[in-house]
């Protein structure tokens, strides 16, 4: 008859299965999810009154874009693509000068005429040797149209083929509203959108030393120092980008800025296009940066997210072990999944971890999270850095002991972790 006590011991210490249903879920959510809203007004309130803009947080999928993303002339923002294509073929390691190239006599001879047309150029001499780093600094810092044309020739001797590669690259990056007809952006037929430019700068910042090149200055062959054309460089966290200004395109800036938050540093990539003047452009960019992010708890320490029930109607609450902070555009919604971690056992002590709440998705209010800043389907690289952030859920009281064997129902003992909608 020793079997009965042994069986009782086994049943009383058996692991207890978890089946999770979220606490406080909306009627439309699946049973294991909680959706929480971050405070604040969505970034759409920060869009410029004219033109267009777009924004991505951490280079991730948490983007927003203003209405009316119709293609407009690129102006010199096209040079971002020129640099990206060139660096993709000729990578430049940090601190290295890179390959050396020779300025053509034809391009050097065009300098006076370009200058007379008020083009953005730097002085070039026939036969002048330029390192790759010098050329890219002249392109991105001084915004030199003549160096853009030389880079296209140095790339493979055929500038037309270079422009074709620019367009192939744009297509590969999902920049479906962009089309280039020249490497400098001087042509009004080179067109883009703010959302596409965000996509491009996100990709360019992954190249070694691109951020350094885009924040550099340039000293020309005559010893003249050209400061970077970016009017916000070094201000408001802006550390890289590209300007562009023509009569047809207006004033434009594609930028990357670093925002310090209570959850740590965040990178913001944005674009503001077709502004009437530099002052308006700067104000629009600063407003976007300032209003781009909020850090807030989507779960508070001690909050009950689920309940554990047994077959006899007894229950114990599962509490958040700490605050769960999320940094995202104001007004975003965060989806949390409640997942089992450790099987509960009868008489488990207070403080036993039974589940966790995991951030599975963060959606800006303005745009669908299923599409990225270019309008193309989101990929793994579009995931927000706070996705998969998690907290543990713990008991705050010991679990009750299993009743005597004679009271057990004729089915396996189990705890169900279940949420009760408030």
C-alpha cells in the first residue's frame, strides 16, 4: 500500500502547466496580448506647414511621414546617393585616404562657367590628384557639383552608367518614388520624396565612416576652407546629413541626430524637403527632433498582468517585477505578449517567476507598422530596438497547497494563468 503515499507526493509536487491570457486586452487583440499607448501627441503635429517630411527612429521601422509624399526635385540631396554608390564599390576605412584619382582637363575647364552660373563648386585643376576621402568631403561638405561629376566618371568612365547604377540602387533600397538623371542633383528631373531620403540615409549610415564624411569640412587646392553646408551640424544632436537648395527644389535637409533619452541614446533619421527658406527649414527640423520621441512606462512595477488559477477556483496574481520602459514616437502603441517562462508548482513561494511580458510590436499612430519609411514592406532591420524588451511576472503570495488526494478531480493537476479584463 506504499503506492498511495508515493502517488500523492508526485501529484503534490508536479509541475503546473501555464496557459496565458493577457490582462486588460482590447476586444480585438488575441488572447495573449496587451496593447498600451504611449503618452503625447503623434509627430504628425510637428510636420512643416509646407513641403514634406519623414522621420525614422533608430533607423528602424518606427517611422512617420507627412501627407503628400509626391516626388520633388532632389537638389544636392542626390549627392547622398552618389556617395553611397561610390563607397559601395570603393569602401573607405576610417582614417584612410583611400584611392587616388585624377581631375580631367575638361572638368577643370568648366569651373569658370559653373561658377558664373552660381553652381556649388570647388576649384579644380587639370591633372590634380584627389584622394577618395578628399573627393567625398568636397561632395558632402562643400556640396561640389563638379566633384560629383568627376566621381561618376571615376566610378567607371561612363557617367550615364553611373546614373543608371544610382537608379538601380534606389530600387534595391525600396526608394520607389525616386529617379535620378544626374549625380549632383542639379537637374530638376532628378526627383525624390522625404520618405525615400530617410531610407537612403539609413542605408548610408551603415557604411564605414560615412557619418564622419557627412559631418566633415573640406580644404580646396587653393587652401580655402569650406565649412559643411549643413546649418544644424553639431546642434540639436545632428551629426550627419546633406543639404540641397535650388530654385525648383527649395531648401532641403536630410539629417541624422542623436537624442539622449532616459532609456539611452536613440538615433533619429529624418528629411524635410521643399521649404521656402533656410530659417523655416531649420525650425522644421528642430521641431521634428524635439517632438520625435517619448520614453514612458507601458507597465508599472507591481501591476497585475495575469492571474494563476487552479482547478478548485483558487487564484494568485502575477505582478510586474519592475517598470517596462519604451521609447518611441509620442502616441505610439506597444503590443505586449504574455508568455510562460517557468512552470509553477504547488506551494511555490512568493516571488516565484511564472511568466514574462514581452514587447512584440510598436506602432506609430500615423502609419502602419507593416511598412517602412520608403513605403516598402518592413524587414528585420525595420524592427524597433525596444521590441523584445521584457519584464518578468511574479507571484506576491505563496501558492496554496494541493488539497488531499481524496479531493483531487480525475484529471491532471494544472494551474491556468489567465487574465481578467478590468
